[in-house]
């Protein structure tokens, strides 16, 4: 951690001595951190922070050391002290922003971004882009766009700024602006594979344009190493473009190449997840759910947790519900997972792991529910309900139900081949490692299905199933069911997901803006000859 440029010791005769001691303390703390001796580093940073409690840099160093030492609560406390102190330099501001993003302290991150506006002239373009990226990761897309506008004004040729600005405008529904920014990013950096991949989510306006995109992708992919991160992004972009053109043989080759390369880059064992699914079911018994939770407040808003596999229709459902005057779209918040991490003083790699389950035996569930509400009820924006649409909250439903007796749950689902192929074609990064291999994908689906059957049995009428096919065929009927589940009357606005406003930062960002799409032949149908392992894992016989 870089020490501050100056100290507050004053100008007395003892000031040089104090300054020298502070410098030595920083040198020692940083040396321990460099050696990964996190307990010793934490002790040093804690001493510096105690001597200068207004120094955000010391609290940032302490937060990092505590986090590396597995002390989640202490990491959180130090990061919030840093936020209260306020960083003096842009490097410290970005270090704090990364901590707040990591802790999912959305409001504190938003406040930090606002405090930095008067100092925007001090930031390099890269700094502004880095801050915007962190803001977008917490669904603060409007604030992110403001910083990207500043970066673009500073340097219109900055390719990462143009790429991120294009992505953000896509999430906010400005499709034309998104295309312009992404093309500008690629004009500046033709090898920018992430920009090519993002553009593939926006359909070309005509067949000639799509063909030109394919030719460009093939030319760029030929210049990168096979199996590299660039190759993976180019290959997935090629699949999207070729699939839209109906060139299914070449599309499959591109997808198979990209998925295999991505899977090879990940460390993953499906047996670990199978064990976790089993442990979650055992933990979330009826007796467990019968215990006391947060009593709630009659005047407080209530959360509606929308869960399901990725690509199961959760985005469309949330977007439709957001058209109701009593429901706010909360997006894919990590709010409950973050509150749980704090309660058990442990950070799982995902939303939950075996250690989380073990430590949860000692959790004060009413206190956890109260902490979640205190940290997240603002998402309701003055409305009666807000949605929590992180699909992997499915793993936490028992804990959510225990902590929040007033919460309600909706499970969105699609037929196994439909939802699994839709996952197979996606490029998620590392947070869905099961999605790149057909057999592992089938295993995950089966585990998810068994878990949802368990929740259905123990949650009873608190959990409502909604089939995506029914939602698009008979939207009013299905939305009436969901609204009744929340004790709300039907409003016609829920049938207009294509409305302006709001943000959608999922793989469905472009698709959902087109409104309700009528059912059609499944996207996997042209590839059935290649999907034997997936079908076998799902127990399905393909004709």
C-alpha cells in the first residue's frame, strides 16, 4: 500500500521524528504485505491507522490485509473507515473503490464516485475508466456512464473507454449509441476481442453487415494464439454471428472451439458442486426454516427473490414486474450473500460453500435479516416491493427464507435442453465454470432441479414456479399469478418490458428490449447432432 504524500503531525520540533516513524511503519507494513505475512501486515497497518485515524490509506491497507487473512468482518469495518475518512489521491480512491465493490457496498461506492467529481481533472483517463468499470459492476450504470462521458471527452480515441461506454449504453437501452461506441473501440484497436464479443450481442442490421462482421472476426482470430482469451472471445462472437446467419455447421465449430478453450482455462470439479447441493438440501430442512427470523416492519418494503438457472427467463420476468407501480427492479444484487458473509465472517468463492454452511449454525438469523434490510431496502426506491434477481440465490433460499419471513420467491424455468443450450452458448467468464462442458452442464442442471424440488417441498406457497414458455404465450395470466403471489393487483404496465428506462446488465440486455417474443423453434435444434452428451446427461432422447 502506498503511504500518503503528507502527514498531519504539524510543524513542531517533533514533527520530523513523527514523520520518520510513520515512514518506517509504512515501510514495515508494506514489507509484511509483500511477503504475504498478513497477520503481521494487519498489525502494522492497524498501528498506523490508530495513530492517524483520518488517513484513508492506512485503513485501506488494513482492509486488504484483514481480507487476505480471512477476516471478512474486520475487512469490512476497515474499508468503511477508509470511506468515512476519504481518500486523498486517485490511486487510493481506486483502491477503496475496489474494496467497496468487493464488499458490495453499493451506496458507499456511489457516494465515493460523487465525492470524486470535483477532482476528475486530477484523474488519468485510465483511472476514470477503472472507476466506471467498478460502478457498473454494482449496477450503478448511470453514474458509470457519467464517468465514461468524461473519459470520452478527455480522449475520444481511448479504446477501453469506448468499449465500456458501449457496454453501458447497451445495458441502459441505447442500442444505436452502443453500436457506435463499440465500432469506435474496434476501429482504434481491431484486436479488441471483448468489444467484438459485445457487438455480437447486437444483431447486425442486415445480412451484408453480418457477413462483414464474420469476415472481420475470422481475420482477427487468425492473428491470435489458439486457446487464448482473445481466441475464446472471437470464437463466441463468431458463433453468435454465424448462428444469426443460419450457417450452423460453422457456428458449431466456433462454439465448440471457444467453449473447450474456456473450460481448459478453469479449475473446476463437478463433484464438489454435487456435494454442495447435497449439503444445502440437508441444511435447509423444515425444522431449520421454522426458526425465528427478522420480524419485519409493516411500513418497510419487501423483497421478491427471482431465482432460476441463468438464461431461464429471470431477466424478462423482472423487467415485466418493474412495470408495476409497486415494484422496483433491484437487479442482480449480491446483497444477501454479502450480509451472510458478514454474519459468518467468511467469504465463499461463490454465494455459499461448505464452510459457510458450517458457520451458519451460529448465525443470529433475526439480526442477519435486519442487516440485509438495512443495507438493501433502499433498492425499493419508495415502492412496496423490490426484486432481487441474482439467479444463484437459489442456493441460498433456505437461509433467505429463515432470515426474512416476509420475503417471497419466484422460480423461473425453461425445458432442460432449452436452458442448458442457452447456457452452453454463453461466455460468462469464471463464475459459471460448469457451463462450458456438456456433461458438467447437465450435472449442474440436475443438481439445480433437485434443489428446487427440495425448496418447493419445504417453502410451500412462499415459492411460485413460472414457466418461461407460459410467460411469453400468456403473459397477462402469468403476471396476474405473480402479482397475486405478492398481494398486488394487475396493472397493464407489466406487459411492456420494451419500455424506456431502467438498466439490464445481463446476457438478455438487448433481447429483452425487443419486448415479449413469441415461441419459436429452440435455438439448439440445428445442433442436435452435436448435443448427445448434454441430452444423455439430462436423461433425454433426441429424435
